[in-house]
C-alpha cells in the first residue's frame, strides 16, 4: 500500500520549502496568496490529507462574493459543460471566496425570464444569463442596475446599453464563417437553409445576418431559403430537415445557428446518408463529435467555454468592486472550429 503524501511531498510538488507549507497549513505568519494557492493546488493534486484545510487557510480574510447564473436547456450537454466551467471559474478566481449559484430555465417567456432574473439578482452580487432580448428583460436589468447588481449577457446579447457587458463570440463573424465553409465545401451552387432558435435571440439574428450577407457579397449563385425558426428544438429541426430533403434536390447546405442540431443530425442519418451536403452546427458535444466522425457534419463552430467563464468571472469581480462601468461593453472571444480531422 502506498504511503500517504506528506508535507515534504507537498513542498516538493509546489516548489516551496517545508516551512512555507507549514506556515500556510497552520496560519503562521502571512504567506502571499499566489504561494498559498500553489501549495493548495499541489496538495489537492497529490491527495494530501489536509488539502481541505489548506483551502480554508487560503480563503481566510478574502471577500465573499455570490455570483448568480441563469442558463437554459439543462438536458443539453453544452449547457451542462457550461455550468461545470462556471463553477470552476468562480471557485478558482484569485483574491475572493466565490460562491456560484447556477440555475436553468426552459421557459422562453419574457415574464418568467425577467422574474427569474430578479429572483437571482436579489441574492447575488452580480448576475450573468443566457436569454432572448425582450423589453421585460431590459426592465429587470435596469432595476438590478439601480440596486448595484451588474448583469452580464452571455452568448447572445440583450438589454444593450443597460446590461454591464456582453461576453461571448462575435456572432456576425460566426455566421459568415459558416457561410464561407458551405461555399467552399459545396460541389456546386444550390439552395442553402439556415435555422435560428428565435428571432428574439440577438446572437442567432446576428449569425443569420452574417450568413446571408456573405452569400450576397461573395456567393450570389447560392440561394438562401427563408429562415426556419426551430425554438432550439431537436424535434422541430428533425421534421423541418426531413421536409427540406424531400422538397429540394438541389439543397447543398444547412446551418443551425442555435440549438437543435441533434434533430438535424438524426434527420440526415435517416434520410440523406450518401447525399452531398455541407452541414454546419454550433458547439462540440457527443452528438456533433460523432457526426463529424461520420462525415455528416462538415464543421462545428465552438465557444471556448473555459476561457469565456474565466473572463466573465474576472469582469464580474471588477464590476462588483469598482461599480458599473461608464460605458457598457462587449467582450468577444475567438471561437474554435472542429472538422472531422481534428476532433
């Protein structure tokens, strides 16, 4: 049986002296937070029995902040991964004792969304959420701002000019990238379909705008069909894609700008195996990864969740400590792209 890790092992793993580990462990003299965190990380990594005590020592005297997050679609792998990364980013942010309250909402109605936002804001120092853009949401954001509770929009912007900041992708560029890939991958020009979850999702709307503008500018010999609204539902997407495949022999590309890609993938597996289609989806999940491997999906454009969550928490802390910014801003992160050859 392997012996339990000792203080000497922790010191070696952290690259510090045994005396430094002892000072952190027993609260003797002040140790820099950076050093204390390195000692804790090393202890946790090697399974030191007092790692929890080291974490407690690390957090002593630090301000405690409560972060509220409202996501959607709790059954989707992407949002499950999003929640995990948010929790890690709050836990690991230096200089604070962070508590993450993460909730999900399947409702798209503005009344329920705004009520949920107010509820979370009442018990948080700062809030971030994924939501469509409605006047009721803007009113709730304004109310929280008056109470010095900053609100950040995630993935899709809302309450522009009122919310503290937007953190996500440049969605217009995402849409143009999807169109570029379809043009490059299609053997011949033809009809192209685009799906959005809702016209109230600003991010989806910007992706659609970028998608259409690229074809108008660079590939006018392709025909972009009227936009399909799928409510981010895989069932609606499946039915619509099956109908498209039966109606248009010259369909060459499909882009799902929001959720519901599982329905697109299942429809192609059932109805269009062997047919030459350029298919673009968002995010890498078990479904999109398998579809890339099977050459059903051409490209998955992905949000760098770890980087996004770390940047978001940093901005939330700044807003809590320094107050609202003089001008609301946007933080765009570079997106990842997955093909069959790099999954």
